[in-house]
C-alpha cells in the first residue's frame, strides 16, 4: 500500500500572475520508510471544490499532475480563476489504483497484482488564513457504508492510518454472517468472529492503541449499518490510547456521529486514555473498569517489541477484570482480534507471551497486499481467546 500525504496544508496565494493553490505532498508507505518509485510517470488527479462533495459530487476545478520516478515530494502551484475554493483532493487518475473503496482490499490478493494508493483530502487555507493541521481520508467500507477519518499533516507517521488497520476493516466489512457461509467453498476460519459480530445479544468491544480510530470506528460504522449485521443490537465500543492520541480520536468519533446523525444507530462509541504500563497493574479508567469486555481489538500495535510484555499483561488484566464483573457462575470468554503487519522477526515474541498467559489462537487469516513496483507485503489477522 501507498498513501498520498500532505506535507503542508494546501494554501491559496496571490502573485502578479494571478491566484493559485500551492500543493506539497508525497506518496509513501504507511511508516514513511519508502516512497513510490514508478517505472514511468504516474498520473494523479487534483480536484478542487467550493463545498463538501457530499453536496456537490463534481469538482469545480480538475487537473492532472505527475509523480515521476525518483520523486520524494510533489510540489506544484495550481492556477485558479476563483477564490471560493475550500477543499482539495489528490488521488490516482486510474481509479483501479484507488484504495478508497475497501472492497479492493478484501480479497486474498488485495488490489489485484498491482497494489493500491490511498487518496487524501484537505481544506484549502485561504490567503492570510491559519493552516489546518489535519487532512482527511474518505473510505467506502461497502456499497452503503462510508467512513471519514482525520489524519495529521506533516512528515510524522504518528496519528495516521497504517496498513493493518485498513486491511482489518476491509476484512470485517466483507466478512459474511454465518448464515451465508458455505463451509465447503468459503474459508470458515473466522467463524467465531462472524458469530460474535452477527448475534443479536449486546456486546462490549474495547480497542487498544486506537490511534486515529480506523479499526474501532470502522467496526462501529459496519455494525451500525444493518447491511450484514443486526442494526438494533446494543454495541458499546470503547476506544483507548495514550493522551497524545486523544484529540484526533475524539474528532473522528465526532465525524462518525455526524455521518450517522440521521440514523438510529445502537452503537455507542466513547474514548478513554489508557496506559498499558498502568493497566497491567490493574490501574485503568472508569470506562475500562465499567463492564466485562467480550471482544478486544487492536491493529498495528506489535511493531514496538519493547511494549509487548505490557500489551500482553494488559490483555490478561482486562480478561481478569471482565471475569470479576460477571454474574457468579457465569463463564466469561475474552476474545482478542489482532491485526498486524509483520515487520521484524522479533515481533514473534508476542505469541510466546500470549501462550504463556493462557491465550490460544482460535483463527488466523492472512491478507496479501501487493505494493506498486515493490515486493508484496501481508497483514496477519488473529483471533485469540482466553476462558
């Protein structure tokens, strides 16, 4: 996967030659460790809008730019004849390369054989205005469900969507309910997850290390839709991370609430800060302690191997706290849905730590992810459980 990222907020400027929109962006991998290097120039489309495309689908201004071999930064000025432009979009001209429609990620070979690029949106800073510090991703989870997520503008990889989060939401968005699964022809490896998400009983879902909220909010949007899941069931979803992630996560929760303002969603999404080093000792906030958690979800949280002991201890602590909040005699099972993009063999320490604390792997899926002009990568999806 490659991502178009703004390095500066697009801005409007006046010169002797007229009005222009200044654009500075790059095309890079999720961790920013390599840039897109095409065999030949890759055409991008830049669209400018005076209002949100949800109200006006056609751009007011449209032009093509090129990403050439060897480029690390796309820096251009776009001449315009009007000053009321407010929103800018950059994506591949060839829509078959766009990752905005997650159905292109849901098959075993994501994006066919070529790989995909995730487009980006941003507000245009007016002349003498204050530059925005966020860009926007607009994702079509399935035919009916959309999701908007803010990311931070700049070179930092923090508070961005990463591959495993995107792949895991695509997987769940196209995970068919058990009643539609033909075990003879379908991979039924994630039956337990299908059943958890498809049943009519209330469910409590806890996300660890939510970042901008791609997995948790993606789940909330999918479960609210009623397309493949019961839209009337009560779902409590708590997103957690360190304090530096709180602002962006809360903004994205607000965006989901705005998108669902006209619906009768029974999915309640809230946020609370959570430090794994404290949680492993039983020190967590009131929301984490409020109820038993049947499902814990996390993506892109295993790359820092130094934090693996704290992560596994936190998962076990959440299981113990959940058991303590069950009715006497009730058998509580905690399941963990984990999405990870393997980056280094040292990450395998996670599995020994999980096994050592009584967690077993119930299901394992692999999503192959071709990368444009590079060696393919993969995302592994696991469902652990502990009784």
